[in-house]
C-alpha cells in the first residue's frame, strides 16, 4: 500500500485551496472519494480532507 504519512500535499479546492502542508495521519476511507487524511497546513491549521481535496506533491 502507498504510504501517505509524511508526504507533502497541496489543497486543490475549498476554503484552503492553494495551501500546502504535510499529511500526519490516514484517518479513514470514503466510498467514491478515497482516503481521508489529517493534514497539518503550513499556516498552522490542521484538518481532515478526503483525497479529492488534495494532491500529493
């Protein structure tokens, strides 16, 4: 399985579009939207996004 924890990502839609951060935990999976990850953004905000909201850099 592809390990995402520690990977750099960019948010591609929503309120934080354009922000970059680091995946700190894989928290689940949603049917049709893929893996859900807890991401710590470079601006200090931490949240959970499904794979359709971010791209791995």
